[in-house]
C-alpha cells in the first residue's frame, strides 16, 4: 500500500489493529511511511489502553470510537478484514 500511487486519506486502527502502530511491530515502518505521504493514521484510544501500548506508539493519533464511527459511516469506501 505504501508503494501505491493512489493512497487512502485515512487508516483507522481499532481492536488488535492498534498494535500495528507500536514501535515493536514489524508493520510500524509502513504506517510511518504512509503517514509521511499524508495518510492520516487514527487509533482507538480505548483499544490502545486495553493493550497497554500507549508508551510504545510510534505513529498515529489517538481518537475515540465516536470519531471512528462517524468516519466509517460517512466513508465512500471501507476496507475491512
């Protein structure tokens, strides 16, 4: 995704997906690269707290499920697992 010419506006991580933004994650560098190209990385704050990774986050903005729900319900395209 980070090598693609067409990038998403935002990546929203919740549940276990927030672990991808931790400096311990092998995927973290890809998120940093995307963020550097202007892709907003949003993390669920409750999920970050549940996994206890706030101190190890290397990329992304902490938000809440109210924001995430509004973004997902108003998006034209949603890619989910």
